[in-house]
């Protein structure tokens, strides 16, 4: 029973943090190191990736009406076609880099020290970007996905590649990229949610297929439980964040990242992690 509780806690951590700009993978790496769930030796890193699939399902569920409406429009509506072309363009850089560096990232970067440094650096960048006069002048307003041109999508895509470093945060990287190229907070955040569908979905399935031979049969129920819990938590996280960014900046998240990174470094220095 204690192992089930650990997996549920990790699923909640993933779901709550996936779409906040604070790095779900970074939090999971630290969470797994602290809780030490009964996963086989080679499957902990894959678990940290696989349960992101729950977050993908949460995005699809949250935007289900919009997605079905777009599916009906896409054969004939140029604006919808352009939006999904922007999603594809933004997806490609991280997909290519992640494919070639997958093993290096999992072997060399999935550790608390890397997470802590990435949290701190990302927190500083997030605060600096939010303070830029150019960003502040464009920050408010409702989501308008028509603002996203193909060049802006490419900028966001390259920004997202930085999130392959655990602790950086995919959502933070894509949101910062969006803010930096002139999108308001709501638009940058909404585009980040849509971009999560191919980015997390394909990354999760690819890692599961490539790692399947290393997994033990006893790991699979934990993977599925973690994904389900993560999906439920992520749905509420999406709803909350969209309401939050309509009236607030991302600076508190930057401060949280810096504090969390310093705490993790202290835990590493004192051998807690």
C-alpha cells in the first residue's frame, strides 16, 4: 500500500507542475529520489517521462470542444491550417534534438544537481523577461492564437529545446519564447498547452517503446496509476493557470524556482538527496 501512495504522490506532483513554469520533470526527479518507489533499476527515468502522458490526456480533455471544432474546420479553413502548421514547426526542434540526445539526457542530466541549477537559472530568466518593458507592454489581454506567426512558432520551438535539460520546464521555455517574441501571457500560455499535445505525447510514446525491453511487468501498473493521477491533477492545473495569467505575471514562479533550486542544492550538499 505504501508504494501505491508513493506513486499517487508522484502523479500529483507531475500533474500539478506539468503546465506551471516550474519543471515537472525536475520535481519528479527530486520526488523519486526522496520517495524511492519500488520501480526496477532501469525504469525510474522512464516513469518520470511516461506519466506525462496523463497530462497530454488532460490537455485534450480540457480543449476537447475546440479540438473537435478545429478538426472539422481544418480541411477548408486557412487560419486553422496555419495554426496547426505553427504547432508542427514549434514541435520539430525539440523532437530532433531530443531524439539524438535522449540517452545522454537520461544518463547525464537526470539528477538533482542539474535540476537545481536549471531551476535557478530559469527562475532568473523568467523574472528578467517579465520585467522587460517590451514584454510588459504586451503582457495583458485575452488569448488570441492568430498572433502566432510561423516565425514566432519557430522561435518558440527553439526555446523549447532548452527544456530538454531537466529542471528548465517545457512550459517555462515555450512561454518565455512566446513572451519574448511579442505574445501576451494568455496567448503564450495557451499555445504552450497546445504544443504539449505533440511534444509530450510523442516523447512519452517514443521513450516507452524504446525502453520497453528494460521494464519489468511489475512496473506497468505503477506507470498507469501515475499517469491517471497526473491527468486528473493536470486538468485542474490548466484551469487554474489560465485564470491566473489573466491578471498576474509569472514573477512569483521565478522566485519559487530560485528558492526551490537553492533548497535542492542544500539537500544535495547535506546528502539528503
